[in-house]
C-alpha cells in the first residue's frame, strides 16, 4: 500500500471517529447525560477532527485519481512515461 493510500485511510478513520463522536456528544446532551455546555465543547472539538479528516481524505483521493488519470492519458496518447518519483 502506498503512503498516499495509508494517509487516506487514516484520514477516513479520523473523519468517521470525529463526526461520529460529534453526533454522539449531541445525542448524549439530548438524553441529558452530559450538560449542554460540555456537549458543545466536545462536539466542536470532534467536529474539527472530522472536518480535517474529510479534507485530507478528499485531497489524497484527488491526488491518486489525478496520478492514475495522467498515466492513462499518457498511455492512450502514446507518450512515454517520464521517470519520476512516486506520488507522496
């Protein structure tokens, strides 16, 4: 597995845990298990984790799709692949 895919999987994990925790904090506040102020603080923190995971996952997906699309276009146009380093 390439480093890009590893970063992408970790980002999706952060996305799921962040947004899941955010909604769980809101649900716990709805059931009066934690106070509303604490729920807001926890939900904001976990929401930020989820949002960062979303953006990083989207960036890594875009990077891998771009690299694959470029390789396909080069092959279809008959161009030789330029020896470069693998995408991060």
